[in-house]
C-alpha cells in the first residue's frame, strides 16, 4: 500500500510524529548521522579541491537498509531531520546514502522543518515542505573538513612531540587555552591585604543596621587605603576617642532615594540554558542537552507522547505570537493582571555570531505547568522543564520596582559612613524567577530602618575586618560556555562535547565544579600558543566562525574558505616539524642534583603528570614525586611500619594505583608493601601449600583473592574461598559464588572439574 515516508533522526521522535500524521504516513528514524569522514588519513582529498570521502557509518547500514525497503512502496519521501545546519546536512547525506538524486528520483523528495513536536507544528510543516538548503549543507561540510584538517594533522604532531594519544581541535584547543591561561593568572597572583571598618548603628527606635566607612580625614577611601591592622586600629582609636565629644555624634547627613526598575532575562538559548542549568541544578552541559533532548522528542503526559519543549539547539531569543499570547493568559490566571504586560516584551541577541534564527527554548504549551506534568517526568526532566517554564513565563511578566536608599552618616571632622538598602516595592517577574549569578561573593544590600536627615544614631560597635584580594576564579562549565559564546567561538550545540573531550583526554579535570588543567594539558596548550599562535587565537577562531556563517547565508563559497585556511596552516606545520623537539616540551632543567649519582635532576612529563628524574637515565633510574600544587618536591612521609627485609622505616608513597609503602633504604632495599594490610581469609593456598589467601583490590577496584607469597606464588581467584576438598577431584579449595538467579553455591575452581553444590535449580 502506497504511503508517504518520513525520516527523522531519533526513534522516540518517530513514534510521536507517526501518531500525529496518521495512516498515510510511515515514520522511520535514521538514528542520527548516517555518513561521516572516516577516522583515518586520506578522508579528505586535498589535491582535488578538498573533496570529502564520506563513508556510511557501520552502525547506520541496517537503518539505511530498512529505509530502502520502505521506499519501495512509498509515494513521497519527506526528510524531517533537525532544523539546524547539522540536521540539514544529515538530510543531504541520507539522499547520498540511499543513492537518490532529487532530480531523477521516481517519487517527490522534500525537506520538512519543524521546531516543536506538536500536532499543529508537524501538520503545518508537512503542508509547507521545501528543498534542502545547500548553503547550510556547505557550511556544515566546511566545518567537518576544517575539523578534520586540524585534528588529523595537528594531533600526530602532538604524538611525535609530546606523547601518543593526544589530540588537538579547532574549538577544543581554544577552550583548553582559556583554562590554562586562567590557571597561570592564579599561580602568578599575589594577594594584597586590605581592611574595612563597619559600624553597627541603631536609630531612635532601637532598630539596628550596618554602615561602612567611606571617608576618613576628609578623604574618600579607596579599596587599599586601609592597608593593614595598624592603619585600621589608628582610625578605630580616633573614632572611639570621639565618642566622648557630643559634637562627634553619628548623625544622618543625607538620604538619597531612587526608584529602580529591573527587567527579566530573555528566554533560553542553548548556551544560556547550559549556563543556568549548571548554576541552579548542578547539571553538566552534556546532561543538560541529553535531558532537553528527551523533553523535545516527546513524553507521554497522559494523552500520548508529545514534545514538551521546542528545539533545544538555537541562538534565538524570539518567541512565537502563540507563545506570547499563552504567556499573557498564564500570567493573568496565576498572578493577576498587574503582573501581565500590556504589550509583549521582545529581546535582542547579545551573543556574537548568533544564527539559526528560530525560536528560543520554551515549553510547547505554557498552560502545562510544571506541577501538572511532574508525575510523568523523571526528577531531572522535571527540574529542567520547571527551569525552562519559569524563565519563559517570567520574561513576559512586569518589571520589578525597587526602592533604593543610600544614607550618608557623618561623625566628627572628615569621617563618613554609608549604608545602602533596597526595598522591593513591586516584585513583578521576581515573584517567579531570578537569574543565577556566577560570582556568589557579590554583596547583597539589606533593608534599612526608617531614618531622618539630622537624626542622631547610637553606635553599638565598630567592626574592623581584614580582607585579602582573591585570584580570578577557575572556570566552571557555566562560565567557560559563557566565555566561548561571548568570543563567538564554536557553536553552543557543540560545547557539551567539547568540554567532555577535554576531560576524556585528561587535559583538564573537574573538581568541585571547576576546571583544573592537568600537566599534559598545560604542555599541549603552551605548545599550541607558542608555535601555532594564530590557530588558538580567540579572535582568529571567532572570525573563522563568522566565515562559516557567511557560507551558511550564501555569502561565501566553502572551498575557497578551506584554501585560505589550509595553505598557511600546513606550511607552518611543516616548519615546526623541524623546529620543535620533544625534549624541549617534556623536560625541564632544575637546579637540583640527583642524590644517588650527583647528575642534574630534571622535571619530566609522564603519563600521570610531571615528576623529578635523573638526567643520567638509563644508567641512573632515580625518580621522585613532584608536589603538584607548589611545583616543589614533596617531603618524604615516614610511616610507623618497619621493613620486614632490612628493618628500615617504610615511606608512604603514591603511585599510579594509589598509596603504598616503600623501604626508605632504597635502592639498597627495594621492598614495597601495600599501605593497607590485606585481609586474610584463613584459607591455605592450594597451589604452594604455604601461603594464605588474602583479600585484595584490582587496579579497577574489583575484589580478588591471592596468595600472600606473591610473587613467589601467583595463585589468584576472583571469588571468596572456602576451605574444603572437592569430593569429586580432591582439589583442596572450593569457591563460593552468589548469583541473583541461582542463589549461593559452592564450585570447584579446578579446570575441568564440574562439581557444584547448592544454588537454585535452573
């Protein structure tokens, strides 16, 4: 029977859409990308105008075959992949993988685009198809080829000059540079002491508040004008002495009141959603996008599966007329007319290189409140939906009206304190939602009691306080995404995978939600910054992004863009092949000498970071840990244990699998032991008949049981031992296993013996 065949990217989306379209339509999924550049040299033919040699992904072949089979009975093919550059390219690749030419095909082939998975949106998209936008396809091809050219030429260079397995990327390397440069700023930072003086005061009614000293001896105080305790104590002594003089009373000199209006933040884009979910929910960029994908593709909310939010990859802050109307209705219903706007509020994009001007990320039906859909969602889905719903509704609510008050309080000759307070006169959008901040250290203004000019105040206490300047904070996922977007580097839809790559490559680690560069990350970044400056330059990377946008708008051809990039890039790479040596990058000279042979010590870069090593290697194999925080050698830590071979004290050391004990008499005695004594089982080793089987952990954390005479005896088992003889073969050890289906049973560990006792029957 003839039907219209619709191709989408995900199977979840396919089920939802097929329900909306009815019997005349069959919806299949491509399961994402179907073709890509193979991960090997030669996938781009540079000699023939950068011709990409795409290949169908192995995991996609079965999906392509299923689509080909359905096409035999199809009367039309509708390509309904995602509404962005990548989705456009997937539609184009699908035709190539299916062997279809739009001009020669026996059936109509059209492109269908929608930004939300609702019945109205799907039906409207099907009724208004278009052709594939080749400019968007070319922009995506240019991006893929550029990433390939950088990755498959710069990465092997890193293998030769640093170590195998490293990678470089057009956006990844710039993100790494940001992290490493921030770390250098922190290491170079010198803290500076300064003091502040506050006064606890009270009005005539006994209502207390705090004011800060802003002027001393007739001079306005700067941040560092009270540099130390002595200067602070001198001012406090003057103010204390002044209290005996009635002319030195704390008196309100001036009260300044002003009305301030505060407007809400715009609705979410991909980038701002990732930032806010990181701040408020603690989500990684990857988790945010995965959760948003589920909400977009469809959730069964009691009336069948329906998409709860619009497409989550967008730079736009625009809302549709329908969404604006719904927002006003919801606000009026829940909060009253005072909170609704007479006219909709519109926002402008602030992000550099904003593109894909679709809608912002919003709920498809604002009438579906978070409380209403909560029972259908997982906790993470609910929290993200709640965040999106509140941000969308709040952006169309009335401004907040704030009364800001500043009070100047004079005391004696030339001393002035100031207090500031804010009162919310009308909360407006703040009743529902306030955007999070990256710097939680910002001081918040309090509420002041009723005060009058000329009023005399009671001094309750002077509060001098010591402070130290702080280094710039390390990047969090939210602040790194924000910085990349502000520079116009990369696309928000790829930020999650970019940050994930930095962690997977061990270039950086996330500790307490902040990025710390690893030693190898610092070395790679320094190499790229010093020798490939242009290609990790923030402005160059952003301008390249703008050129890709020009391709997507049809203003620039993609092949000339590749030539402009490639020719100077490959020339520089060939030049650096001869100029850069591995030893310069991975070995640093020190002023220390080897305690064993007297030759100079060097700092080397190993697989697990930097360490001290003797320059006389391999004749001398002396090595020592490096203190990662200070860049200094760690002091030896002695344990209370003594070496069972020579009687010397044992040192606590740290290796690739954690801490262990090593003899302090090394190299004369090379005895090492685990820091935690293995737990004995009381079972004699069946192989050597001398040792005891002890409980240990493998490098991956899995428990196993081995002879305590290792390495003389290498007998080991994965399962807990019991001391009995096998009645079938006489082997002196049986093993206890516990399986969910079979329960607990005892089995002979000897190869070839099938004795088993206990357990449930299968």
